[in-house]
């Protein structure tokens, strides 16, 4: 079935799979004392060109940096889950 799926749908599937993989890789890196930073705002065509990738076979999803922080990062603010989630009963 997969060969018959339209390219656009394959790209969406690849984005979801790659994002889940990146999330797990970031959690593993953190567990081993490393810091990570995902970056999605980049010129995909330039990445394909810079790495000599086949642009029909590969779709860059994100760039992920992994390393040790030089200094402590600043605290970020997150909304508490009870403010952004709800249970919908049907």
C-alpha cells in the first residue's frame, strides 16, 4: 500500500515519525546529561544542497543540536495542564 500513497501524505507521515524520534532522542540526551535544541526554522533547500541529499527521497524536518550548555538557560513559563486541557464526554 505504501508505494501508492501520494507524496504529500508520505511527507506528512515522515514529519510525524521524525518528530517523535527527535523527541525521544532529546529525552535520552537529557537523561545522559546533555542539552538539546530543536530548530525547524531553516531553509530546507539549502540543507538538501549542503548535504548533497536527493530532494525527492529526503525531506528535512528539523535540525537538532545536542551538547553541553556553556551556561544555565533561563527559566521558561508554561501554563498548568488544568488551564489548557478538559475532558469532553459524549
